[in-house]
């Protein structure tokens, strides 16, 4: 499902100026981040499930899949944090950053 990210972003888009268009863009970004996380989670489960299957079929006593599972889990948790728990910057934070960037350029 592809969505036209430019839709609703123009000045004469029929939406409230700066309100609905910006909100639509934030919603689309949020939905994409959530879809990307679900894909990441699915790959984690499939790949690590395969590693556990290989471990079980080889009869190894030491559970070696714990190492890749643990390492990858750190990245998965960081991805989940970014998607579900980070806050959107306030307008004041955005304005401060823009001023900082203007001074650096």
C-alpha cells in the first residue's frame, strides 16, 4: 500500500493551513514506523526460530542461539522505543533547533 506523501501538503490542498496537512504527514510517518517495526519483529522471530530449529536438530547441549537472539533483541528494543515511546518534539524545541542551525550556517 503506497501513499502519496505529497497529498495534503500544499497551500491550496483544501485542508486547514498548517494544521491538517502537518498532522497527516505526522500520521503517515507514524504508520510507516509502526509497519517497519512489525517487519523487524517478524524477521527476528523467523530468523531466530530457524536458529533454534538448527540448534535442536544438531543435538547441541549448549543453547548457542541465545547470543544472536540477545544481541538482536537489543536492536529490536531500541527500534520499539523509537516507534512507541519517543515523544514528538514541541514547537519550542523545533524553533530552538532551527535557530541553532541558522547560527551554524
